[in-house]
C-alpha cells in the first residue's frame, strides 16, 4: 500500500509491538506527529516536559519491561536534548530506538535552521545509527533498528529522518510480527568444559552477576549453580533485583559502596564466576590489586568485555542463560564449610557495623519504604547518596524492579525513568531521589500530573549535593565548594502543589509513615519531602584508587 | 611496541570509515597506517589498518570492531603469510652534484623517476614499509622537498581471502 513516510514510521512502530512512545513535537517532526494523531487509538504518545525526560522515560520503560523503549524528538535542540538519555541507555545496555526528524535532504549540510548532525553526535553512544535518505529504506531501517537494539547486548539505536522523507509517499508492506532478536548462542563447548574444571577445583567460589543476568533471564540457572557449588552470590549495581534481595546466599551489591561482606568475599574468593557484568572501576577499585587470589570465569554475550579490564582465566563469550544450562551438568555438587564459615563471619561483621541509630537515618527511611513495596513495585532512583542507600537497603522481590543509572550516573534520570517504568508495568512506581538530582528534571512533574502517573517521589532532602560533599569531607579538607543548596530555599511541597501534584513533608519517621500511607493511596504523583541530615555518609566506601583492603566502614567515633 | 595489521571488510556506505576510526579514537587505539579502497564487490570496502600494542590490545581491537554492524569480516594479517606493500612518492632537490648518488640509490631500490625538472625530481617506489623507510632515510642525505606514502595495502598469500572468514 502507498503511505507517507511519517505514516510508515508509525505503522512500523505498531508492527514492532510498540504500545507507547515518549517524545516532544517540533518543526521537523510535525508530520510524524500528524501520523501519531491519525493512529492515536493504536499507539499512545506521552508528551514530556523536555526531550531529556522523554529519553529517560523510554529507558525506564525498557528497563522495567525488557521491551524496546521508543522516543521521538525534533531536529537540532530536540535531538541534542536526547543525548544524555541515549548515553545513559548505551552504557547500561538498554534497548532503545530514538527517532529524530531533520531538515529536508535538500537542506542537509547547509547549517539550516535547527539542523544538527545527530548521527555524528550520537556515533559513540549508540549501538548503531541511521540517516534515512530515501523513503524506500524507511520501514526496513526501523525494523533493522529494533533487531539491533534488542539483539545480543542490547543498546540504543538512533534513526534520523529528514522531513522530505517523512512527507514522501512510498510503498509499505506490513509484516505480520515484530522482528525477532538474533538467536543467542551459548559459549563454545570446549570453553565451558575448561571453565567447569576450574569451578570444580574451587575451595572459595563466588558468583558475581550484573545487568546481563537480567537481560538473559538466567536467574533460575544462577541459583541452581549456586546451590550445586555452594557459593555465595554478589552483584553489581546493575544486577540489583536480578535475584530476590533476601535470597539466603545473596550478599548484595559489591563495589565502591557495596555491602561489606559481598565486597570482601569477592576479594578473597579463589574462583569468581562472573556473568553479564563488565568489571568497571567502581567494581574493581585499583585493578592491579583486585581479587589477586582469584581465577576468573567470565561469561558475557559481548566478547569485547572479556579481558577488557580484568583478565579472566576463562572467557566465555555467549548468552548467560544458555551457557549456564550447558555448564551446570558439568559441575560437581560440593560443600565448602570453611568458606561458608568465613562468609558467615563477614556477614556478622557487616551486621555489627550497620547503622543502628534511631530517627531519620537513610537506613531507617529506606527500611520503612520497604514495607510499602509490593512484589512488583518498580523502584527508580536518581544519582548520588540516595541512590546508594536505595541500592544497599531496598528489599526487592522481582526482576527489573530496580531502575537506576549505573554506568553513566545520570543525575536527573529518575523522574523520566520512573514514569516510563510506571507506564510500562502499570504498577505504582517509587522514585527515590535527592534534592540535587530532582532539581535537574523536576519539570517532568508536569508529565506525571498530566498522565496521572501513580508515582511516589521520595525526595531525600539534605540541602546539599551529598555525594560530592562526602568526598569533600573525606578528601578535600571540608572545602564545600558549590555543594550547598540550602540557600536556594526551594519549597518542594509548594513546588509539587504548583505542578498540581500532591505532597507533604516528613521530618520524623512518624510523619514519613503518614506521608507514605497517603502517597501509596494517592491517584497521581505524590511527593514526600523527606529531611535527611547533610552529613550522613554512604558507607562502606572504597576510597578512590584503593583496593578492598582499604575499605572504609566507619567514620569518626 | 608490537605492530599488527588487520584488514576489515565493511559495508560500502558513507560514514563507515568514520564509525571505524571513531571507535579507534574513543578507545585510544593508535593508528599507524590506514588505507581504504573499493573491493572486488561493490557492496564492500576494505580498510587496512595498522596499529600497535600487545596481544590483549589486538584482541580487544578486533572484538570492538566486530561490534560495529557495518563490519562484515576481519582478517589478521601477520607479515609471514601476507604480501604487504606501500607506494611512496618522494620529491628531492635535483642538483648536479647529487644527481649521480640519487640515481644509484633509486636504482638499487628499484625505484623509478616519474617527474624530472631542472630543480626537482619525483621518485616512485613500491615495497614493504621497511624498504620505504630505508629509502627515505637514504634520501635524507639529499634535500627532501616533499613525501607522500600510501600506507599499507595487504593481501594474504595463497587461496585465503578475507571473505572466507565469515563465508560472505
């Protein structure tokens, strides 16, 4: 059938199984928005306050559902406003398709109004990108983009469509079903056998997973393996929610602000079985001192991750789930009483060192929140101290329920991401944020109100940029350079009210409980301005450039 | 530092060279030689690139290259099994007192004069990089006016072809 380019875009999105797109209109996508109007019963569009919010919403949607998130923006500033969102998705391997308009092909290259070379700009932060110069290629390019976004290690793909291609009329042949991702293969048999030999010789095995476990849906296999080889389990921040927080063998998050027992167990293991994780610097600390006694088995679908930062003895390139399915039958069932005793001792040390103060401490706040979370409640975060407290203390039951910017550490990620997660799952969603991060994209409150998004915004307000302040306290002689926000005097309750959202302030745990009661019963977004002391620390802390032997567990008396 | 050469068969589309070199730049792989050309098929271009580093660096480079959707095939070219050639054009001052020595030099290196004027001459030479380097060194005794060299072009000896790597 003959259709306009913009109709082809929307029809292809629908064909690919897209039910919601996030975006913002503009001059060079006005035709796409006309087609969105035409197909409004088949494809929902969510208008955000800013393109960055739309990109984070598409990201949050994808993280919470496993489906490809889609964002649309106009040329020039619309397109560049997506950049942080695309980069965030890229480094955390989130499947996303971004569609941008551009000036007509006759104007491309002449610095036309709102013209930007967005394929050039996004080259290093996309899996791939396309400039569609002809309507003939349009539908297949979009299909190809979806295939790439969700195949192997997922990631964002951008498609730049000049306005004349949106207007042109071309032939469209609908496809019956979405393009499937490329089949995911297990690692080579010989590698799996070698790895099994290594794992079977372990006295102090440690299983470590990242976000790749969630993508591969290999939770069952991982737990099965842990039982067979009697190993403790830890994860990177991206792995959180991959297995239930309260699983007995699970020691939590490893790394710079990871759980003490987890970091120390990994540091002292003799075999580390890592899967779907990439050993970045927040995980290893000083690479030359990282887990020196350990032989590393590293399973990842992206072969370029094997040996990129740490050298595994056995690098297994393949899908985590399918590789584990072949690996598990080769493993010897065994017990490691001495190692388990060491783990138990580490856990006791950790428990003894836990913050036991009463009142509005980060731990007490998140613990109180835990009581309100359902089995499937997504919890999104922004970036900073609140993010680490959430990562440390949240009790999550289901996979894809921790939505947080890991690799890029994008302040301002949370509002968009939480909305995307809420819309993708249909679940009331919690955003744990801070006054610094929230300030970056609080305009998205407007979107949450307009769409009556069931959002509980728990704003840990300490009046400072807490994470930077923590470093300034510890390493910069308390020179609090540009990290104090109290002089802004923002009243977040009034601010939420001005946007049409509900809000209340909590200065005590009792008030917080009342606020959470109200927030979890509210219809739309509800903001809780939760007061936290400015000198709370995130602990433990691995000092920059240090190894796990240098871990700071306590500060002051 | 160890040098290594890889040939990369890529989709013949605009922007592909940029994608490849952009990856080299952001991951800090140093390019010591780069040539791009059309191939026996219109669908593909061939990028021959020489870089430096240890075995780990080389493996990382190849793995990162394979992640680019436009990369179809990669062949590692080690010198023993490879014919490597470069083309050099070198312009030197043509003076009566040095003319004879220059002539002996390019004769010995099987070079060829492709431009001859009263004051300058251009010598063309084909060979592996070492031969080209040596000849340029030799010419430093005279007055070099300008140098242009192509960078490596390489093919595996025998029946092996880059397209067999992935059965294209």
